[in-house]
């Protein structure tokens, strides 16, 4: 685009071209964002579905898309979403997906009691507990003994997959007439 700033017709033409380009970009954006979010959802949901956790809470995590077309958010909703995403326990929780902040160590809570590998809670182990989880009876109540669960990293993997596909999808969307 060439503009002669001393020629009013040239400036008007440039403004018209820019407005057309802006409309086209907005249209492309409305296609790009939902496609990327769908990739994220398709990546994260099966990872959450297959993740193991010892809990008597509802283990289902629903990965949802919220979008107005131009922007969007991928949500992981469920009682145990955070526990599945980031893992739990000083043994199983060590499979972190990101580096641990300096000064934070495993088992450094509860006056050192967190350094004991397995722990227990009153309640059932649920339907898909990690390996090594067991239930015992204590004073007539079910106690689940567990070492925790590995981080699923579903949302992290979804984010990486969306980033890996962003340029490919953007090219495809922008190259449409």
C-alpha cells in the first residue's frame, strides 16, 4: 500500500483498505480462536479422563470452552481438577511439569510429618486409584493409604498443543479468500 499524504484521495483509499483488512482479520480471529480452543479441549479431556487419583470425591473433570469468538478460555472444572493437574504427595507429586520455586521442598509442612511417603484419609479410594493405594479398616472406618497421584499436566499439554498448532491454523485461516 502506497500513500501520498498530500493527496486526499490516496489517504482515503488507504483508510478504506485498512478498514477492509481490519474486518478480514476480525473474521479470521473468530475462526482461529475456537479452533485453537477445540484442540486444547480435545487434548486435555482424555488426559483428565485417564488420570488416576485416590479420592472419594467425584473424580470427573469437565474441560469446557468459553469464548466470544475473539477471545476464549479453556476451563477445567471439577472437585479434583487441581489435584489431577498438579499431582499430590511427596512421592507421586514429584513428577512436576514445571520447576519448583527456590526454597520449596517436598514434605516441608506439618513439622516434618509431610516427609512420610504414604498418608491416609478417612474415606474410600474411589474407582481409579494410583498403584500402591490401599484401603484398611481403622476403628470400623475405611482409611485409604496412598502416596498420592502423579500430575496429569492436562492443561499444560493442552496449552503446548495449542501453541504448536497456532501458526499452522493461522496460516490456513488467513490464506482463505
